[in-house]
C-alpha cells in the first residue's frame, strides 16, 4: 500500500494484541466464522441482475433482484438452505454478510431474558447494528451488482453467529460468548443454564454456520473464489463490555485477517471510504473478519474483510433514525463493492 493510498488511515496492526476483539464478530486472531441462524428465518438473498430467474421459490421485484426466504421446516437444527445448483448462477464472487441488524427475538427466547421491556428496548438500541441491512441493499442495488446476501433475521441477543464456541471465544469470560449472559453494561441478561445454551446453539448458531458455509461453497463452485464483506456498525462511545475502552474509534473500521484479507482489498476500502468523517483505521475498535470455519486458514480463494461503520455517521444514537449521512456512507460502500467485484482478490 502506498502512502498516498493510506491517506488519513490510522493503521493499528497491533489492535488484536491490545485486546480489541470485535465483539460480535469474528475475529480476534483471525477469522471466524459464520454461523448462524437459521432455523426459521435466516435469509439468503441473491441479487442477480440481468439474469432470468428460475425456481418456484424465487421472489422477484421489478429490478432483477431475486430473494429466497428460508422458511421453517427445521428439525433439530439440521435445516439446510433451499439452494439448488443452477438457480443462483450469477457469476459474482461477492457474499454480503449482515449479522447484527435485526431486533427480532422469538417469544420463547425473550421469556428467558432478565430485562423488562424498557430495559430490553434500550439494550437493543445499543447493541444492534442499525440499518446495516439497508446499507447493504442500497449499495448492491445502486451498484447493480450480483451478490448473495446473508442476513441474520434474529437479534444477536438470541445467539451471536460471529462468536466462537468454547474456550476459543475470549468474550465468553465476560459472559458474551455465542449466547450472551451479560448485557452491554455487564449486567445479567440470562441466568446460567448450560442445557438452554446448548439448545440455542443447536437451534440457531449451528444451522446459521452451515448455511453460511453452504453459501460460500456455492460461490466457490460458481466462481472459483469468494469475497465476504462482513458489514457492521459500532457506537460512537464505547459500551462498558468492550475490552479496550480507549481504542481509536474512526469513522470506518476495516477488520482484517492475516490469511484471508489481501492488501489489495484493504487498499480498495481505504480509497472507497476516503473523506468520510472520522477517517479510516484498521482493526480498531474491533478486529478481524468472518470466515466459515471450514475455510478458516485453509482456503486462500476465500477472501474476507469486515467493514464497521461508526453509527453517528448515519444515525442518531442509540438506535435512533437515520440521517442524511447514510447515503454518504452508502456511496463509499457502492465504490468499495464495485471495486472488489470487478478488480478484487
Ligand atoms: Zn456487529
């Protein structure tokens, strides 16, 4: 990367060593994986412009977008996506990942949370990556790009699909592994219950991981490579659960993995988001990016980068309405996605 490309980027390669693991997401040392959702409502969408849609389970709008809704039918967390070879034949290597935009919590999961309704509302305001689903859709539509988009249809308070299971997950030490036991201010969210946690993992986390892996495998089969763009946002002021309360909080945080994030992709992100308020930095306040475990550290054809947007660039905080800055952020995302699809990896 040339100095001119770096621009106002503040490079913090040591972020991980300083303990700035991304909450929620992938990364700390490297990638992570996906998993997730699925049981009833994880959704995979294909943006396939200029293609003839096939298949009775496809819903089309008038702009060439195809959607597939994953619906019910799961048993014991073994549900597979209704992806059929040949239906999603778009040549795009792009996989958009939107894991934290939903506020949906099923009733049976809600009943187990130790918050009253107003407390839960505030927690969702603080922990949800608001409007990242809109940003992904706006950018793909306006860029006219084919892509597969994996959107978590449930809140991260159900399970967080970007955490590791077991001792690999550093956030588990503060009660924020795949099934959160703590709120963002480290108050109790759930009572300890390993059996319940296991059931949530089986019902939501593992199916999501399988789904994401299947999507990536499909893209690899179609294109010979896959480019995962893991889209998040973070609050302007650190929440108490964050491991590093003093980490730099730029306008755009680019999360990287040493094996799966080539410098060329980082340079494209820096060029695309240049000029946004707050500048750009790598791996701060959160680090890493999501990669399915099957491919983590093994499949160089799977590229991944995390894009984290500081929320005051596009909305009132916490959890308030979007403002005009959202389209400025979207413009940067349009440039970035276009670059990675046409010139990337
Ligand atoms: Zn997130």
